């Protein structure tokens, strides 16, 4: 994930593939790319991002956890 041109962008480092994400809510974003539909950030009690869930064309709530 990165901020590109004031937009949250998902980047695949091996494929140099950039997907712009648009806000749905404060912690949810969507893309017009079918393979990368919706991303929902997960937060802990201190409201720190701990990871996210990704849903798209062929997947539902794939969990990514932040490694510290």
C-alpha cells in the first residue's frame, strides 16, 4: 500500500501493477478492478491498523495481518 497522487494505491511489487483504491467509509476502500474489489482495514482497541480483509471477483474476506 502507498499513497500516490493523494490516493491510496495497492502495488504488486513483482508485477509493477498499481490499483487505485477509492473510499467507501473511513476504513473501507474499493477498486473498479474486479480482482481487487473491496479492502476493509482491521483495527485494534487503540484504533491502530492491524491488517485488512480483501474481497474480489474470486475471493471473500482474505485476511492480511500486519507483521511488526
